[in-house]
């Protein structure tokens, strides 16, 4: 039985599973997104396929078993097997909620035409959006295991956005209705990684989420 909710609750509290080199395979059990979560010497695969197939493919994915779950050959096979798509392997981070209002003037908005919001509405539930007067966006929504996730977008470029990414990421910690807020950053987006780290988010692991295109039937 998939227990992503308990896993993410433990990780948010800093309680990590033993780094014993094993991989846990879970069925989706109602989760809309499949995925692979790689921690320190510990992996989790939650997907709409059987465990035997997953383990057979992991055994064929390169020479390092600790890296097998995120090896390109395994991810490619998993995508083909499940009829899903993915964007990238992200750095997964988390921060505890903070009390009181955010130290940033925000107004709640629908902003459904914003690309960041449109993407969230396709893949998340209970999505809420806030905007600054400058057009920056911070949103919250439910992701895998029911965890609260944030995504941010700054308007403008260069020096005009300096410090605003950190302020938006920090605002999400005040806005989240749960005990913690999660965020993914593309490892190559160093500016985003630094902004979330400066706002108090700590790295948990690496994650690849597999989603089904709207209207796709899958296998």
C-alpha cells in the first residue's frame, strides 16, 4: 500500500529512512502522478506498473545500484511502460511553515492565464495563487502524497528581480495551511536553488515526477 503521505511527513521532520541501498516500490493507489524519489542511498518508485518489472529494469540500469532509480535508461523505460511524460529531475526541498502574515504585500488572485498557474492547475489540486503589485506570482497546491507545494515566478529580469525570489519563497512558508511546504528546483537553475535555500528550504533528495498528458489514455 502506498504510504507517500507518511513518508513526506517524516522527511519534513528530518526523519530519513535508513541509507541501506534499497529501493521501495509502491503502486500508485490513487495518486495522479507516478514518480521516482532518490534520497541518500535509498529510493522510492511509485508507479502504475508491477514491482517485478521495476526491479528487473533497475538491475539493468548501469553499474551503480545507488544511482539506478534515476538512471536515464530506467526513467526512459518507465516512461514508455506507463505511457507518461516527465520534464526533468528536480532537487526536492522542504521548509517548515511560519506563523503570521508574509513579509510581502500580496493579493490573492486567480491569474489562470499565467503559464506557471496553468501548469499547476493541470497537475495539482487545491491551487491558490497570490500576486505582487509588480506581477510576481507565488502559488500553493497539493502534490504527491497530499503534500503542499509552492512555485514562484518573478516578473522582470536581471537586477529588477534581485531578492524577490527569496521573498516569494519565504512568503509561501507563511501562506501554507499545513505544517510544511515543499518545492522543486531544476538543479541547473542556480538562481532558483539559491533563492529557496536563502528562504530556509533544505534539500531532501532528487525527484522525477511522471505525468499523463491531458486526454492521454496511457497503457
